[in-house]
């Protein structure tokens, strides 16, 4: 199955991510993707993101911790 987003849907989702990361700029860093929605945000304090990912999983948000990619402060 292939999922295709319209440009409007894509821009709406990116705008939400922009807003969220701006509101949490002290804690989260990210580079806005130039295409698609895949990004690799990081914890600004440099801590290991695995605990962060586990805490979000309890709330139904599943993220891959950066140590899976040899960059422990990042998550995807």
C-alpha cells in the first residue's frame, strides 16, 4: 500500500512540526526537511534520547531512538 499526501497536507503537517519545535526550542533541535516528512530531531542537552522515546511510548507515540543510528541524542 502506498500513501500519498497532497502538497497541502504536507505543508499542514510541516507547519505543525514547525510550531511544535519552535515552542520547544530550548529542548529540541531539528532541520526542516526539504522533501517529505522524515526528519532526525535531537535533544539539545545532548542526552540519550532512548529514555525520551520510552516516555512517549507510554502515551502511544512511537519513535526510534538515535542510538539505533549511532547518534544517541537524536530520534526518528
